[in-house]
C-alpha cells in the first residue's frame, strides 16, 4: 500500500517533526525501501508479468501495471524478449504498446538500447522515446542520428523522437553540445533527473551486444554525479575540443 500511495513520504516527513516518532519512522522507511526494491526487481515476477500480456484483457492490464511498477528493472527482460527472433507476434505487439507507458524510468535504459544492431528494434525504441517525451533521451537520439546507413524509417523515427523530446532546434545542435547540456543538468541535480527516493541505489545503464541491457547499481546520492561525468565524457568523445565539458568532467 505504501508503494501505491504518492503521499507516503509526505506523511512520514510530517511525522519526523515529532522527536518521539523519529526512530519509528526511520525503521518504517527502511522497511518500505527494502520491500519496494525487492518487489520491483524480482526477475521471476517480471517474467510472469510479461507472459500475462498475451492472455485475457484483464491479465494484460495487470501485467502492464506490474511492469510499470517494476520500472527500469523490467527493461532488460522486455528488451531481451523483443530481441528474440522467435517472439510471438502478439507478445511483440503488446510489448510495443507497453513501452511508452513505462514512462520516465525507461528513458535511460531505452536510450542506451539504441546501440542495438537490429533496425526494427532501433525503430521501436526511438518511437517509444518519442512518445515518452523526456528531454534526457535527447543526446542519445542525436548521437544515434549520426550513424551512417540507417534505414530511412529508422532515421525518421529517431528524428521525430528527438524533436518530441528536445525540440526542433536539437536537430541543428552538435552531439557534444547536447551531451554537455545534459551533463550540466545532472551536475546540478535537476529534480526531473533525480533517481527514485524510495530506493537506496540507482542504476547506471550499459549495452552489451550479446546480452542487451545491463546496469550497475550505485548509491542514490552519487547517481547524478556519475551521469554528469558520463555525459561530459561522451561530449568529449564526440568533440575533443569541446572544452566546457572538461571542467565539468573533472568537477
């Protein structure tokens, strides 16, 4: 119940004003965080939720809601399932429907997943990012558009997604500039980029061709710093003369 309520932490914060409640509230918060994390990341439960998408209408809704609740932890299995050449057509269709509903937690993993080799998946991930419309997908989409020999539908989907996420001006900005802009936002810990406060850890996402999406968990308190350094490094990778990124990378 605490997970489903958006007011849980507000209520706990009010309780912290009473000195006699501080120890109890501290214990309650730790219990909530531990339970929330375990439930979200359970691979067996995520697998069941994916399987539910091709059953009844009711089962689809339940499975979808559970995947949304699992958030970014569901993304590796969702992506691996979509990578399977033997995937059932109906399941593929349902997963494509679910992707945009994953919202903000899916943006960083989906952005990294653009590194996949399969054009149909590149198009699916681009379209999902475009529908989610979070700006921090911008640098990866702009980077993706620099690739040579992209299929026309894929390039079109990525360009539309970039405009949806960042605006038409992003099409004329350099990859380095977009990565640097995002590095600054992470450095100053913009609220929209902060990790879920209900978790003690936050995930840094990577792509491996033979596996798909993988993540490394870091303490929540350093998550934005890690991504600020990462985005600065990527800015310099694309333009070694983009000197503003140097100071931010070393900050």
